[in-house]
């Protein structure tokens, strides 16, 4: 059972539909063609109609894509040309017209590269890589993927880098290198989650699921498919549900749960018919044939594998057609039609040799070697940058260490000076305290002596006052006696003046004593 990564929904981001250029002479011709205002307005109307019908009416959308291409050439605007041809090329891939899609997208890529529209070129490169993967030209597919990855790495967009990793993983899946494929898918998932670019998370989870089917870890595969289906939450386009349903159908087929497997596969086929998705329609029908083959329902198995075979016959879906040839030969052998089985087995081997030719393997190896060399050079450059950063860091640390040592020495010096200042202040304070104590003792002694002197003076004054009082009393007594004894007017007058003076002396003595 070979559910190829054809089933994997490669992250074809049709975001900004391409702009393209053709040959240089055609480009130069377009440069001198201004176009008309009416054509420019018509282009915008057509583009809006294209987007309107893209997810609802494939045929109408394809019609508007054709009109866009013709209108863009009349206008001569490089960006409009790229968008138009990228859009039509992508739709041609969906119709299974891989070569026509490649022709349109290579024209778009030429214009984008000439005008340095890297933001457009990375998406065109992505779609071209997918187209060559469908054709089985894995060397060319890988080359375009690495070119796309280079632009995305330069933009440093994690989500965009994840898209490129997803598509590189697809090539390894087609080559049955499931381990390498899973590594790229898981890296893509990690980058998508880290950058919060999870609008197509179901695709990344489903791709990891298909790798688990490839290595035989069926339970883990079913787990991833169920996670993918849960992540849809009614927001997925038909393609999201298709890859989940086919994955779950394949997983339950391998675990022997045939009824569940059949239910999922029927849902997937119904959706592929609705959207006219030949590649997944073929994959779903082939898986259904494998289911009926396991149940020995050979007629039903033959009908479904014949349907798958006819869907890819004459198309550019070589990788898908290769799987159909293999299962068709197995079903025919099981049903007893050995002659036809050998015929289709021969066709299978012929196509396998064509896809895995020595030239392709050699080119593939050269692309891988060139990429590895680029990665190694990039790694060496990063290591040099890391060493330079480490050297700068060491120099900076040395400077910081010297500054820190100087700061420490300065701090120690300041500490010593501060300690000495404190010690000096302490000594001065002790000396001042001693002087204050000595002076205080002297003042106390002087105070005591002054008190003693004052006390003695007071005692002397009291005694003096007492003596003066006695003398004055004597003088008053004598004055009174003299007044009585003397009759002379003048004498009495002297006596009166003497009494007045005595009173004044008494008054002064009282104040002094007082």
C-alpha cells in the first residue's frame, strides 16, 4: 500500500499570486506598453471575481484567471503579469495540467526575478518545486525548494522557512526516505507553532502522520491524523479534510479496522470529486482498492484501481501514476488476470526507471551536496561570529574586572579614610570632653568662691547697716535733745538739716541692705 506524499497537501501558499515575465525581449516590449485605464480597472474587477470564485466554482475561477493573463499583457504591468500567470499556473496544477502550470509559473518567475520581486518569487519557486515533485523530477524540485528556502531564510520569517521545510520533506517522502521526511515535517511544525502561523496546522500534522504510516507506526499515524482533523474546527478548506480522511482511511486499513477505513475513504473521494482534485481523487480510489483487496473483494478493488489509473493516465502526475500501476498489477494478479498483471508491472518498472534515472539521482546528489556545502559554510560563519562574540565578551569581562578592582580599591581607600576620620573624631571628642569637665570643675569652684564672697559681703553689709542704724538713731536722739536745749533759730535750722541728712543716710542704708 503506497499512499504517496501525493496525498500530502503541500503548503502551496497562493497568497500573493505571482507576477511574471517571459523572455527578455517580451519584457522589454511590455515596458513600452502603458495599457489603458479601462484595462487596469478591468484587471481589478477580474481579479476580485477570480478570488470570489476560487473556493466555490473552479471552472469560473479558471476562466477569470485566463482573462487576467490576457489583460495583464495588454497593460504591460510586471506585477499584474506575475500575479495573473501565477494564479493560472496554480490552477492548472490543480487540474492535473502540470506542464502547462510549470510553463505559466516559469514565466512568472522570470518576471519576478528580473524585477527583484523576491516576496513573489519565493511562492512561485514553492509551486514549481511542487509541480516537479508531482512529475517525479525530484532533482529539479529540490533545486527550486532550496532557492525558495534561501529567500525565506534571508527574510528571517520562521513561518515561511517552515513552508520550505515542509516541501523539502515532501520530496524525501516521495523517495521513501520517511525518516528524513519526518525530520523536515517536524521542523516545519515547530516553526509554525513558534511563529504562531498555524492556519494550515492540519497539513503539517497530516504529513507527519503519513511518514508514520511509511515506517509502520500506524497507531502514531492515526493519532496525528486525528489531531489534524481536530485542528480544522470547521475552518479548513476541502483539501484539509481530504488529506485527513485519506490518512485516517489508510491508518485504519493497516490496523484492520476496515469499516472505519471505508467510511473515511468514501468521505475523501466525495470531496475530491466535488473539487475535481484529480491527484487526491486518484489517491483515495487507490487506497479504497487496497482496502477491498485486503477483504478479497477483487471486483470492487479492480473497479477502484482502474478508476485511479484512468485519472492519472496521460497526465503529468507521474509519481501518482506510478503507485496506481503498482497496485493495479497487484490487484490483477490477485484476481487471476496474470497476463495483464505482468503488462502493468512492466509499465510500472519502465516508469520507475524513468523517474529514478541515473541522471536524476546524480543531479539530486549534486543539489544535496551544494546545499550541504552552503549549510556548512553558513555553520562556519556562525561559528566565527560566535568566536568573535566570545572574544568580545572576554575583553569586556576583562575591562569590567579591572574597573571592578579599581572600584574595590577606591572603596577600600575611602573606607580607610573614613575609619581614620572616625578615630580622629573620637580622640577629639575625648579631649573636648576632658576640657569641658576640667572647665566645669573650675567654674564650679569659682561659683562656690563667689557664693562664699557674696555671703561674707552680705554679712558685712548687715553688720554695717546695723552700725549705721545705731549711729543714725544716736544722731536723731542728739538732734531732738539739741532742739530742746537750743533756742537759737539758726541752730535749730542746722539741727533740722542734720535730721534731713540723717534720714537720707537711713534711706540709702535701707536700700543697700534691702
